C-alpha cells in the first residue's frame, strides 16, 4: 500500500545506510506524531542535517517507517535562535551517533542558550511505546 504526500517532507536525517537515509519530521502533526521515512537517494546527506525531500511520484510505501525515493533534496537551515561556536547539525550529529540504540530517533528539541553557552537536545524513540525522552545539556 502507498500513501500520497504533499510535494515534500521536511525533517532531520537521523540514520544513514549505503544508499538510503532515515528522515524524521521536525514538527509533530495534529495527533502529536512524527512521521519517519527511509529515503532511497544517491545524493549525499549527513546525519543531523535538516532537509526537505521531494518524493519521486509523491508516494510513500506504507510501512513503519515509510519508504520512498527522492526526486530532489534541499538542505534547510536549522534555526536555534542564537549563535553558537558550533553548527546545530554537528551538535545533533554527535548526539545521534552516540545513541544508536534509538531505532527511530525523534528530535523533540534542539536549542542553544547564549547565556549559559549550552546546547539542549531532547530525543525519544518513535518505536518505544512509552516515548521516554532523553535530554542532553552540552557545553558550547
């Protein structure tokens, strides 16, 4: 079964394999759910990046996570409100690579505080029925 999607999906690259990557939406839907899709692509993306993926044929194979083929990928800027010495995508990449036990990581929060010079990252595993959040504070 396949589902039609809007023109594109926006989310964080949270995992990578040889010819595909896992993107999880950056914003919850009206049911407070985050969509996750394995995207087949020859374009180079990195874990931690925020991307907009235009889906080939506008269809995602219904599975959990879904599966699709990219037609085009655009890198998006991660807005964290204040400037830091580190790129937000690099901070997120480091956290995700340290927590490979999360099957489908959802990025609930990624923020930087200029006052405390600290990053806040909150993740949870979409596959975990309890949705237990893991929060991190990282010095800049």
